[in-house]
């Protein structure tokens, strides 16, 4: 704002410039106001169009659509006998409104609140998920907390993968695989403390970590050597049994230890001339040499038996004929 005293000290040229500047600002403000009004009008038209589409959908009907006579009114779904008994004393359901100035459509959304007396640690997004239709229950041995928790978790996830891979279902069914001390631990978990199967697995493995047996490491493979006179098949079976008992063993580490443990021979010479690219390739090539080794042993045994029979025949023929005098 320019004061009257300042206006008196201004020259005529300055006053003219000031007036032109004020006029430009007013024109700019009017333009912006017009743009805002057009934008608001466009948004209002979009909202009305969406509301009309919603009203058309409501008029078509469907399994989860409200009847047409509820437009402009408040509609409350009939009470569900399955949940009515458990929702006594809870706050009323929330209402969602949508529409424009001329029409108001209200939907009543029934929300399931946590039961303070429930004895499970799951959040609502897990406990509300239904079980598969053909689910018959967990029919394997239940875990009591005294054995390896990793082995039980592997058996559980393998069995459940036959029915579903849904994270919430895996959580809901898991308590049925427990008994004794482990089931007691589960029922004492804090409410709403399990929001995913990963969280449940982490808590379970931490709780029963002391029940894990002593696991071998790759160092156990260092002492394994193919003994003198031991067949290739016997050595590979003995090596594989130890390698399978090592958790998270790298295939490259296993292949390195197997190569250093093989005794010098045709198979070792072949690996030196043409190294194996992977542990699977090493096992396939070992299987071929096992067959050759067993075939050679069978041939040697057959020759030995044939030679023994010929020697017995020669000895029998070389014996003098004993005559008896009459």
C-alpha cells in the first residue's frame, strides 16, 4: 500500500507507472482465479461422473452390492450370526461416505477388532484369512521342543507347500504342528506380535535354538580320504553322507574336498586332464567310472573262478589211476 503523503511526493510519471503495475497485478490475479475456478469445476464434474457410475453399479446388483433403495440413505448390513456374539460391547461399525452435493451414498463397513481374550499372537490381517477348502489338518509328528527346530520347520513348510503358499495360512496352521512345551510357548506370545510367517519363524528358531544338535562344518570333509582298496562307489557314498549333514555347504567347497580326497588312479587322471565344472558334473563322471570299476572287478572275479576250475581239472587229470587187485 502507498500512503497519501507518498503519493503527493510522487511525480505524475511515477504515479502512472504505479497504476499500470497495479492493473497488471489485478489482471494476473483474475486470470489465476479463473484457472482455479475451471479446475474446481472439472474436479466437480469428475466426482459427479464417478458418483453416477457408482449409482449405476449399485442399481445392477451383485453379491456384495447394496440395493438401489439405499441411495441417499444409511444402510446397515444385517447382523452376522457368526460374529454377532463376539462383537458385543464393541464400538459401532464405521461408515464410509461418497458422493456430491445432490446425492449421498453410505456404506457400512464391519471391522473386526481384536478380541482381548484371544490366545493367539496373530494380527487381524492373518487371523481373518480363511483356511483352504480341502484342508484336512497337519498329520505329521508334532514338535515338542526337544529336537532340531530347523528339521521341524523344513518338514512343516514342505508339507504345507502341497496345499498353499499363502503367508497367512502358514501362520494360522503352524500351531497345529506343536505340542507340549512348544505349544505352551506359542500360547504365551504377546497379542499382535506375529504379522508374517517370517516373523514367526524367527521367533520359533530363536526360542528353540538350544535344541539344535551339533552341526558339522566343512572342516569335517578335510579328514575324509579314499582308503587303500576302497572302491570309488564306497568312497563317494561315505563322502556324500557327511556332506549332506553339513548345512549350507557350498557346492564349490564340496567339490574341492572331493577332488583332494580321491586316490591316484584312472578317475583322478581323467579329472586332471579335464577338470569338472561343477559338483553335479563330477558326480556324473564318477558314476561312469564306478560302473567301469565294478565291471573290471566282475571280469577279474570271473577269470579267477574260471582259472580255479581249470586248475582243479588239471589236478584231477594228473592224479594216477588207482587199480584194485582182485
